[in-house]
C-alpha cells in the first residue's frame, strides 16, 4: 500500500495498542508519525522482525572508520574542521571557499544539510528551491540525547528498550502539530555494553536515551536540566532502573547542537520526514538542476533517512556523477 497511512494499515492487523506501537515506533527513525507516513514503509517491520538488527563490531563508529579507511585506500584526501562558506561556480569548475584554504574542483558533492547548502552556500540564481519551499517542508524530529556511564548493571534493560506510553498521540502532536517538549514521552534506550564488553569499564554500564522532539525547540540550559530530570524520573518509573545516583559520566546533545554542528534546518536530527509528498521521486534530486556539476547526497535525497539509506544515496550520487562524466 502506498496511499494509505501506517496508522490505517496496522489497524487492519492489530487491535491492541501496544502491538500497534511495537510495529510503528520504527517510523520515528524515518522521521515520521503513524498518521503521516505512507503504508509503503511497513517494510520496516520486515527489516526489524525478519532480517534483524545488527550491531557493528566495536560500535557504530567502526562504520565511519571503515568508510574513511576505504577512502584513503582509494586516494581520498580528507580535510576536517574546515567550515565551507561558499561554493563558487566558475567557467571551468568550482571554487569551494572554506576555513582551511580554498579548494578548486571539477565537480562538487555536498552531503551537508541540503537546505543549508542551497540557501547559505550558493547564490540565488544557482538554487533549485527558494526559502518558501524549505519553510513548507515537513522536517523529521530533532532529538534529546542523554549519554550516560553508570556504576553497576542496568537490569532488566536489554541492548534495545522502547518505553512507550499507552497514549502516545500527544507526543507525536508535540513533534509535528504543536511543538513542545513532551512530558509523557515515547523514547528509546540503548545499552551497548549488554553486547560489547569494550564500551564500558568492568562493573559499569554504557547507555543512552533518545527522545524524539520537535525541530526548532528552544533548548536552553534551564530547559535541558529540567528535561534531564524528567527523563531520569520516567526511566526509573517505567523500567525500575534508577540511574540518578550512579551516573559517573553524562553528556546531552539536543536541538541546538544539531543546528550548530551540522547546520541542520531547525536542528532536525534526520532531514526531511518520509511523508507521502516527500517520498521517492518527490524528494530533492541528487543532481542540481540549477548548477551543473553540483551533486547532493544524504538523507534529504533518495532513498532517505538512516545510515544504510545514506550509504545507498552515496552510491546513487556516485553513479550519477560517473554517468555525467562519461557522457
């Protein structure tokens, strides 16, 4: 099914609210809600329940390290901590102005935030979309992330734990309809030390909590402290695991960090939500239609949100670039 929503599709098979939630919560990681995500994405349940979820040896960072190693083997020169200020299209190639020194290139591929690249790095006549287009998009949630190292174990938490209130519609409304910090949140807990002994010292546990929140929320220190306390109380109440007096390391990452560190639109953690009007060919293209030689990759393009999807997007962009070079 493509035109119906996941809400309607799941209701054809399940009546119990918890069963519905278990089959729908993965939509959060596609940037959507059951009410605005096409039923096409029920394929995520196949991935979760039939294919299974896999943990990369040595953690998610190993995926990044593997990509870097492969690039270096193929002759890639990485320049880090160099903020790009402008992409200049010249008669012969491009000039990429950045804080580490300008770079001349025949082609440019941007995996930065698509809206940021177009609105901040390109002149108006080389933008495919205007500000009104980006303002009208439905953005995927941002997140309140709380990373913790704690003394002792965290039984009965598993590597993956979902904490879902019986009535979760209010949380989705506070993400997509009436932006606010959810006081009765649905959230995800991850304890990688349940699987990987190397991510925490002996006698300790490593975990993080992820609460989807609306992009653009104000996250001052006062707000973050309040929400941190609310979340710890909620974890204790709903899982029986009291972490508060056992925390030896703690760090939060929220809306402002996504905006500042990644230049993400409104501080979204994921890009464009997978709504019906932002699915498949209705997502922004890999090739710039206004600036020949400029390409885009990442979660704004097809196939969309998620680490595997972004890697596939990179393959699509590479194929497009090679095709154009050979034309």
